[in-house]
C-alpha cells in the first residue's frame, strides 16, 4: 500500500527549497556570480594615452574619447589627465558633439583654471555654442552664450591667438541677436503694437551698433514713431539714419515717408537719439 506526504509536510518541503534557492542566489551575487558586472581590466595610463593619440591621428575620435574616458576613470590622478581632458573637448567638437564639448570644457576649466590650455578650451567652448546658433526666428541662447564665452576669453587672454580668432564669430553672434530683435520688432510693428516694436528696434540701435541691422532698425523707428504721432522722434531717427547711411535705401524710404507728411529729417533736442 503506497503512502503520500501530508499537506503539512509538503508545505515545509517547499519552504525549505525556496530558502535554499535564496541562499544560492545571495551567494552568487556576493561572489561574482551571474548578477555581478564584469570587472574592467586595468590598462596602464601611458598605454591608454598612446592608444588615444593614435586614434586621434587617424581621425577615429569616438575611439579616442573611449580610451581617454577610460584613462580618467581608471587613473584619476594620472599626469595624463589634464591633456586627456583637452583632447576629449577637441574630439567631441570635431565630431559635432557640441553640447558634450561645452560640458567637457567646463569640467576642464573647473579643474585647471590656471592651465596654459585655458584660452584654447574657452575658444572650443565658445565655438561649440557658435555652431549651435539657430536661425534668427528661434531662441538665441546659444548666440548669447557664444558672446559671453568669447568676451571672457578676450578679456582674460587679450594677447592669445584664440582671442583674435574668436572676434569674427562674436560679430556674427551679435548680428544674430540683432536679427532676432528685428524679427520680433517687425512682428509687433505689423500687428500695430508700436511701443513694443520701438523697444526692439531701439535695442538694436543701442546694444548692437556694429550689426548689419542698425540701418533698417532706424527706418523702422521712423515708421513706428510716425504711427504713434511722435513727430520729433521720427525726424530725429531719420536724421541719424541719413548721417550714418546717407546713400542707403532705408534712408531714401525714410525721407520719402516724412516728405509725404510735410516733414523732413532733423535732429530734435530732447529725445534719446539726439542726446
């Protein structure tokens, strides 16, 4: 006659089996079993650096970045680290990872603010922002960041070759900010919000005097002031326009606009342009 285990006996057996399985799993985790991450082999710092240089010379920038990041991770106090961070910044910039390049530049400057490479790193950071500047209809944060970074470079290292190389890009970035102001100003002007339009055009004239948009901004001020009945301001804006751009199309248009109302360009004391 066969016998079978009682339900109580079966329950005890299951609990014991589960406990044994749990002990096995814990042992596997703590002892480098199947749940543990593989240990990264330690490679000498000079070997990693030499490999990275080889990749850089062959234009294999992604592989170079991987070697340099491993160098920083495995040898955080190595003498190679300062140069490695310069190379990481450049490599990211070279392959168009501009956000990563700017972040790498910040990390370098935080750790090595007095480094002889600081001008170059600032140049790479500003250039990374410059490469991300969108068209004038969109947000111009990158243009502003470009200007701020290059102004720091020029003020801190005025004799650096990178300060000179940054100046043309800074001019373009400023022009882009002015273009954004013009875009918004034209929108307000077209919708009859003349006061808001004037604020934008004045910003171009006051804050971006070297931009290519000043000439049009002065003409738009003539339009906006006339629309508000501010005759003296309109005449003064036209006079400034004529003084600086006497043969330009925008001055011709401003002159005609005033003439149609029996007015002429002239400096009228007491407004912001004549002071």
